């Protein structure tokens, strides 16, 4: 399964999602704007990343993911965090 991260409407990520859909590959899409609805717990044992992630109402073992495509933008530019102090 592929973990896709970023703003889904951003052109590069949108193109990757379209291609993954066209190929019929399993994937999970993390919308960076929903950062407050993500829980992640992991550990590294003998060079292997183990753990779990909750995204919305769904949970995933990190071992399920065989690839990651990340197009995260600078969090300071997200309108959701503008009112936050530096």
C-alpha cells in the first residue's frame, strides 16, 4: 500500500493520485490540512519501522506501507495555523 501525503488539490499530488487510481494500486491519502486528525506511533527496531497510524476513523499498521509519496508544504503557510504563534 502507498501512503500519499500533502494537499490533494496541489497539482503534483493530484497527478500521482490519478495515476495510482488508474493503476488500481492500494493507497491511503493524508490531507495535510487534516493534521489534527492523525495519530502516529512508531519505533525502529533493527532498521525496520514498526507502529501504527490512525487517520480519521481508520487505522493502519505502518508495516502495510511499501511506499510513501510526500508533497507536504511548509506548515507555516497553511491557513489553519496562521493564528498560531511562531
